[in-house]
C-alpha cells in the first residue's frame, strides 16, 4: 500500500501554542493521537497540502532539503513564536513537479533560504512529526485551482509515491467552518461562532465517520458555501485524490472551536 495513513488537521496554531486553554486542549490531544497513528503506519514520507501556503501563478513544491527557522504567525503572534525544523524529500518533490507539469498543471520547486513557511505546515509538522523524524513533501494551495484540479493533484502525488516505492502519510491542513470572532473574547469560553456552522461541521464529520462518499461529494459544495469553509474545503479534495477517491470510514480524534472557526483532527481508514 502506498498511502498508509491520511489525516485532516487544522492549520491554526492555537492548539500548539495555547493548549492549556480548555477549548483548545481537546484538539491538542487529538493531534497527539493522530501523530501516534501516523507513526504506527510507518510511512517513508509525509505529504502535506496546506491551505495557508497560498500560490497564485504555479503549483509550488518545497524543494529545499532542510528548513529550520522561527516563524511569527500573522494573527496569533501574542502567543509566541513557532520554531520549526523540517527535512524535505527532494526526490519526491522533483518527481511531483515533473508529473504535474506533464499533466498540464504548471508546477515548480521553491528552493531558497528564509522562504516563508506557512503556519499550517509548521503546526502539522510539529504536532504530527515531533523531532523531525520523517521527511516531508509540501505543496501549495493555488487559489485558482478548483476542487477537481486539487483532487487530481492528490492523485498525482500518490502516483509518484508509488513510482518511487514510497510509503506515504497524507495530511490535508485546513479548517472547517470559517467564521472567526472579530472582537476580543474570553478564550476559555471559545465556541463555534455560528450554530448553523456547528451543525454543518458535525454533519460533515458524521458522514466521514460513516464513509459515505456519495453524500460527502454531494454535500461538500453547499457546506463550503454555507459554512464559509476554509478555502472551499480543498484540503479534503487533495486527501480524496491521494486516497484514490475512497475510504471506508474515519475517526474524528477531536473537534472544536478555534476563536469561532471550526477545526477537527480526522484520521481516514482505507
């Protein structure tokens, strides 16, 4: 099996930098359970698609062998800096770049010092891959790519892993409902900002748990629009592509608010 594990995780740094806050503690613990499941699947490489790495012209792949620095999140800087130490599977990145170009999706690598690694990628790497034990393959969210194209990118990534003989864990980094509180709140009383968005989140998570692919494909466009889902839920599209468009069920390790928005840590079973 090429794709040995698959996960949907939020890109917010709050469960990482302020896990002591009760509403965010569950998500921090969920990340830990997902990290244990990822390690148990024994991948060679972790493939990461993050909604927070925004690209406009091309599909970008990180191609610098080693990334190490300190990042300051643009929204939650008061909670402290984010240190990161990431090793890149350059051979995989080069193969993915060539393959995406061959399919007509313009793609290129990024390889220069001090490249601004996004918060979501750093959170996923830190929480799921402690001590940088496994190399990553990181690709961007091109804002002009729709659901179908993003799903095809996931499929291409899995195909290249198979060609290289890599066992991969696939991680889609992004949120659920997207209504943030725009005023100061007591973070200990954080909640999903909208009751209807909470209901939508729970409905979609339930369909994932049931493995109801037909209903998910039917409901996701409406869900993305009505719940203001992070980047149209394209991180889930990438996961679907990598999983060959199917999974049997899912385990929701945690679901909760992230300053009003929704976030979940989900593990998909093949």
